[in-house]
C-alpha cells in the first residue's frame, strides 16, 4: 500500500518554520510581514478560504489587512484599492481571492498587482519567469509550489523521471509543468483533447492531477509505485454525511492507494500546502523588501 503523503503535517511544519522566522525578524526590529486579502462579493466558499488563510497568518504572526468589497464594485474602483495596497509599505503581499464576479476581468485585476507583492504567483511576469529561468526574483504560484514541496519533503526523485500533469490551467497545470521541467523531469501535459490518456498516465512516475474532475484518475491508470499528487477538490453527493456531500479529489483515492507508491489524500494533501506556500511567499516578499 502507498505511503500517504500528509500535507497537513508538512504544512504545519512549514508554518512553524515561518513562525520562528517572523519572531526572529520582529525581535530584530524589522517591519512585521503584512498580507492584504481582497475579497469581492459574498461567495461562501471564497469567504471560507479567506478565513482559513487569515487564521494561518495569525498563527505565524503575519499581519493581515482585510479589504472586503461589494460584489457590484466597478473595475476601476477595484483597481484603485489594488493601487493603494501596491504603494503601502506595510503590505508585502496582496492576495485577490478568486473567482471574481463575472463583470470583473480577473486577468487584468491580477496584472495590476505589482509582481513583487504577487504572493499568489499569478502575475504574467512571475509566470514568465518560470518559463525563461529568469534570474530576477519572482514568486512561484502557491499550489504548484506546494506540490513540489511535498515531493521533495517525501524525497520522491524528480530528475529524469516521467511526470504527467493532468490539466493546463494558468494557476496549476502550466506552472506545475514548468517547475517539473526545471527540475529535469520528462514532462507531459494532458488536457481534455489528449488521446490515449490512460496509457499516457500509466507511463508516469509522478502524476499531478489538476483536471477538476471528481475521481477521474483510476487505479488502473497508474504505474505500480507511482507518486500521485491530487490537486482536485470536488464536492460529491453523500447522504451519509450531515452536509449531504463530501470532498474528493481528481483521483479515485481508495483504489489508487493500493497501486501508487505515495499519494496525497483529499482533504489533507495539497490544500494545507497551498496556504503554507502563500505564507512562505509573504515572508519572502517582506525579506526582499528589507534589502
Ligand atoms: C538540470 O540539468 C542541468 C544539466 O542539463 C543541470 O545543470 C541542472 O542543475 C539540473 N537542474 C536541477 C534542478 O537539478
């Protein structure tokens, strides 16, 4: 049976490392790292994510600035808020919780954040840095960075291995594939038009599932001993649960864990890592601002 990759434990260990660094930095009289969290509208799921992120900041001593805006805010008004945060020296990281209401162009909003405060790593400059191996300081997108961190902390070899990334989103699939390439893996990116998907996945030593389809990846798709990182968070009906649903990943975990060498559960796998990397990036931004 597979090693279950404990993202919660690794995430907690990273938070503890950050807490110690923030404490040292504060003791030296440095400005406290600050993260601005911009929430537009009143989506319940977004509010939950924002609350989790703020709670994690509190735990490690990162100061949060909440900017809560109405769903019908105009594009120009939203940009004004971002500009204010861009020039605020006590704010080192700016997080705009996605998705935004439909009338706001997410791409243009994200592009407005100055790249050095783009702790989500979604600004085009930061994504481009991954592709061109830029020497400029940049921020790596949190979810793919978290996946890589899990592979590293579980000592899963990457160089020379076959990695298959299922999904090509700007937030996960594309940066993930570039990060694995940079680590000298042989990388294949699959998507909805890929043919012989199962056969391609069966070649993989490392599978990153970020396709947003509940339990799509079956045990029969996996090479024996493969490392499986499941980025998916999907709600499926479950009458045995009080809420009437439960969360599952993009991988059929129960079956897959019998074949895989290592696998992340959902929840408790990649999720906690994404927050840990957000805080890592915020600390990094604060440290760079001191230079
Ligand atoms: C990848 O391989 C190149 C040689 O082609 C090497 O210089 C580089 O250090 C390797 N990258 C990593 C992250 O190991």
